[in-house]
C-alpha cells in the first residue's frame, strides 16, 4: 500500500467484533485502506462434504487477491473450518499472489 494502491478486505462473522475493528480503523485513520465485510457463517457443500464458512456475496465481483491471509473462522474440532478458503477464494488469486494460513501446524489445518 506504500505505492498508494490496494485495499484490505477482512471477513468477519461476529457483528460486535466487526464494529470494534471498524472503530479502531477510524481511530487510526485507516478506513480508506481497510474494510471490514460482514460475513456471517453459512453452510457450503464442497466436494460432497458440508463446511461452515463465511458468506461471500458481499465481496466485489471482480475481486483480485494479491495477498490472502486465512485466519478464520474459529477452529471447531473436526470441521476443517479453514479449508473452504481454498475453494472460495483461490480462484480469485492473481498469478503472483501469496497465501498465508495461520496455525498451519494444526492437524485440522493440514487436512486435504
């Protein structure tokens, strides 16, 4: 963002946490660079299995992702809660994008 381009979009399923984050962005003068997207959790059928992940209909249609940080939703044992990011957002990655998975050492995060 030092070149004046780019935006951060953060998906948040918890309305209270989303509001807190928006207040912090305003307090630090960062709201022009970052947007918190209200994204309640919903069920998805991916590859014949059911997963709970963020609603994505509030994301821009032509979204092009250069950097993807997957740090949610919260882990629920046995749910592979972060797997849907690959199905839902990887198709929107630019050719030289980077992806970071928080807690990648967890067994649940390594499931494929």
